[in-house]
């Protein structure tokens, strides 16, 4: 997105958001959307509701998820901790491999929500 026409405060905020590490973005996303959710479907409905007007955060979260999936943390159990502790989500397979599979499912869900969002939803372009 060309930010050159944005007012300085908005441009500065976008730069701050873009500078956050992907792992921290995913950590906050999981805690916010999965932390108290009872089901995957509940999270999907919430994201679909938000996408009716704005998908910028969805796009940001998807980009961060894709970055974490492509280059997972090297520490053992980091992804398992991310999903189980930060996301408060119980997996059948609580290993890093199970957490990685879960993150793939979450990324796929967000891609679908973005694709199905109304054309009038605000997006990064």
C-alpha cells in the first residue's frame, strides 16, 4: 500500500505495526481470538463479523502467521507454548508439529474469511 498520501500520524502507526515481530503478532492474535473461545467455529464467526467492515487486521495477522509458519522459532516447544499457553487452546497433539498444523488451519481460515469479505471492507490493497 502506498502510504505517501496518508496523514503523518497514520503513516507512523502503520510503520509501527509493520515493525512488530510476526511471532508477537501471532501471540496477540491467538490470545485475543482463541483465548476465551469455545470452538474454532466461534472464532471464525467473530472474524467474519469483523470482516464485514474491515479486513486490515486480518491481512496483518495472516502475514504474521505465514511468516511464523515459514520460519518457526528454533526453540523446542515454542509453537506448542504459543498455541497452548498464549492461545489457551488445547490440541490433540500438543507438540510443535501439532501446533504447526493448527497454525496452518488458522491461516487457511483467515484466507477464506478475507476472500469472502465484502468488496466494501477496508483493506490494505
